[in-house]
C-alpha cells in the first residue's frame, strides 16, 4: 500500500459493514494523510450482510474516526457488490471527484518510482509504477536513479494500451532499452536525465502520529518509505530531544542507502522493531549539509523552506550556495520548480535587490556579495601595504582570491 499510494490525488476508504474499522484501516488512513492526499470519500461495503441499525453505527463510527483528516465531512456511501445497491451512485460520485481534481504540472521533469520490474520476451526490461511528475514520452532518454544508468524509453503502456506518452497520476509500464532487469530494483526511479539528486540526507518536518504509541528519540533508527523505496534512516531531531505522539519537529534524516527524492515530497516512517507506522512528514531540503542540533540559523532556514513564500525560498536557496553562483537550471532542480515559474520568481527577487546577477545567468545573494565586498576591501588594503609602489592588484589575482573555487566561464 505504501508503494502504491504515492502520486494519487483521491482516496476511497473502505469499511466493511460486517467488520467495521479494523487496525489496518486506521493505519491506511494515517498513511493517506501523511502522504498529503487532499480529497476522497468513505465507502461502507457489504451492506447486504448487516441490518440498517448496525450500518448506521458503522457510519457514525467512520465519521468520528476521520475527524481532523482530509476525509472529515466527505460523503459516506453505502454499497453492496452482491446486490448492486449504491454502485451507480458511487460511480457517479467518483466521476465528479475526478472532474474536480486539480491537474498536475506537466512542465516539470518526469519521475516514475519503480514498484515492479520484469522481462518480456522479445521486448526486454519493463518497469511499472505511478508517474508522480511530468510527462514521459516514448523514444526519449531516461536515467535510472540512484545508479545513474541511461536508457532509452522504447515504448509506454497505460492500463494495457500502448500510448505515445504517459502523464502524472497515471499507472504506466515502460519498456527500457539497453538496460538489464538485474540492474534495476524496486524503489529505483526512472527520471529525466539530470533532474533528480541522489540523496543520503534529507531535512524534513517530521510528525509522530497521535495514535502511534511510540516515542521517536533523537538518533532513533526508523524505516523510511518514499515513493516505492524503503530504507533505514537515522532521525536526528534538530529542535527536540524526543518526539512524543501528536508532536512534530524539524529533523535531518540520514539514510543508509541513497534515494531519489525532491523537496516537497511526502514520506512515511515506521518503527524499527516491531515494524509499525508511527509517522512521516514532508521533505524541506533534498540535499542539505550536515547540521548541528539546535542551530538557530538552520531552524530559521527550515522555517522559510516550510512556510515561506516562493521568492523567500528562492532567495534563501541562492544564499545557501554562497559563492557558487548557481544558474537557473541548478536552482530549478533544487527547488523542483519549472523554468517559467523560476524565471518569474528570479525577476521578483532581482528587482527587490535580494539577489544579484553577477555573470550572465549566474546569481549570488546580495548579503553574500556584501561580505565579498568587505573581503575585497581588506585584500586591497593588505596588498597596498605589502606593495606600496604597485598601481594595484591584477584583476585575475583578485578574482582568484575572492572566488577560489568558482568557474567564471
């Protein structure tokens, strides 16, 4: 269920009339909420096996249990597959939900977490998964992450039918040329080349579920589920000593194996042993530096990443790069933002003086540039003291001292 629920927009929570809410139903509801599902409905099935009074008890219990979740106040349908009762009405309701669902952005690079891999005689390696971003076209090149291997997309199928392209939200089978089945494993990702980082650390807002019954201590090892991957991770709590049920905090997740993740992605964590769902959260930074716990600057930066405006996030991302002077391509990849939106945000922060375009298409934070100017003045003063008869320092020498690791090309 964890692998299959990624990339969906709507959920239908099933409660059997002859059983009611089961422990697994509670866990599934928790996972759907942690994955950021926004809409859906509740369906009471097998109504032919229960009397009306008992069905009403099940309905009231279901409505009570979903309070505070995305399903609070949503329709509760009663159906029976045996008699056909309520099935037409349920189909109509699902159709309406699909029509009202927001479209995904097709301009971002495609990303498909792999949940199955197999070989088809005469075709070669085939992978399946839910396309969570962008559009994937036959005959274009793809990259397998985290291995980095390249492959050509020979053909694409959606629900058993060959199509020229698959779009975000669709289940797809992709025939990859030039790659062996043994080179791929469940949890890998097929992505547009160069669009996804390989990560061993993630900064996140981490939540411990109210009904988890477990305490997440600083340094705890947990099972982390992201897309179709499952890896062990060390949870370093940045602003708490421990995370009790119902609380959340900023955390750095240090992974035992790399995964392909992006800022804004949702994830689920399960207790190390016994393995049970205890929480999850959202990734705020997909390629962070190693942090010290309690660092106020780090916590302030994470707060901006979590709830700041898009231009604040962009300005901070450029500031974090310090003297590296990233270009638009690097920034778009880091922030998972399409080129058009990034260009608009860049113009805003350039006009506000938060960022400076020091070279064509290369950016530096104004605050960092101020620090560089201060260093520049000190370098000049030191140079003239040591070389009073020289007219001045050579431009190339000054540039090398101020930007020792930056390619100015």
